[in-house]
């Protein structure tokens, strides 16, 4: 089975497709913004990359969300809950971690199925 990589650089690919499974790299938002805006940016990136890979948010299997501070949990969830289609909530984990730069408040990683 082939592996397809999209938006590949020296260090990573933004999308890796193996069979009918799509793996996205961690998505972050504009670092100068608050957590709600950064979450919205992440989700916009996810929508765009999934569409390019032949899927959409209703086909997300799993999401891993890293917050720089769990105090941002409710603000992030308000954006997330409005974005996830009813009846299509993926398996999800959310934790606190030091992100790549202190300006980042949230990073979201998803695995999805291709639309069939």
C-alpha cells in the first residue's frame, strides 16, 4: 500500500495518507491571538487539509489537543463544540504541554478517514 505525503518539508509533512486513513501534523493558530482565535485558526487549517486529502471534519476518528495552560480549556472547548458536527464527535484527548513557542496557546492533531 502506498503512502502519500502532502506539503512535505525536510522535517515533516502536513498530511500523510495511508490507505483510507489521513494523519495531520499538529495545527496551530496565529501566535499573537487569544486561545479562542488560535483554536479557530487550527480548525480552519484542519478543514482545509482534510478537504485536500479527500475528507472532512465529520470523518475525524481521533483528536489530540494540547493546551499551554489548562485554564484555557473552557475557551477552547467553546470553539471546538461549535465546530464539531452533531453526532460526529471523535475520540479525543486534551492535555497541558509546553508548546513549540510560548506564544502558542493550543495545538490540535487529528486522524481521519477518507470519505468513501
